[in-house]
């Protein structure tokens, strides 16, 4: 995931050139899979001496604001914690409130989500190429 992850970080840095304020929240997600018996299970690897849990997914929420243009944009993304070949960021976009339900955390309880427009629809969410 490192090349894809690096490209996502580069995209976030590029946003700082187009918008006056950028806020980014990111973290782990431990999501279930559905077994053959129809039950849902959360399964993840434990690594190292300290038994560190490896998340099944990673999330990133990007908020971009432009005070001059009176724009407020939001994009929430959920990415599997494995190598990714798909280079379209918007393929991993999820609804912000759905993301909060999936991870079990109210990330921004005071956020008036209805005031925000979709980041990918306005900005394109195009990941830059690496050198």
C-alpha cells in the first residue's frame, strides 16, 4: 500500500495549495467479513512482541475549506489494509456518517455535514503520479 498511500499523502499536500484550510483525520478500522455460515467475524493479524493488532482497513477524512470562495468540502475514504492496484481515490469514498458507524466513533460530533459538498465531485480526487 505504500506507493498508493504515498500518492494519497501527495494529494493531501496538493490540496493545501488550492484551499485555505485542510483538516485530515485518519486511523485504523477493524471491519468484519461474512463467513460461509453467514455470521460476521472480525479477523486480523497480531504482530510483534507487543501483540500489535493490524487493522483490516484504514480510514481518512479530508476536509477542505476555502474562505475566499466560501467552499466547504469533505471526503471520507475507507481503504483495505493490503496492496492496492486501483488508482481512483473516489472508488474508496464512503459516506461520512456511514464511516462513523463502521468504526464506532463519532469523529466530529459538532460538524454540520449538510453544509459540506463532496470533495471528489468538486476537486476530482485525482491521485498524483509518483516519480
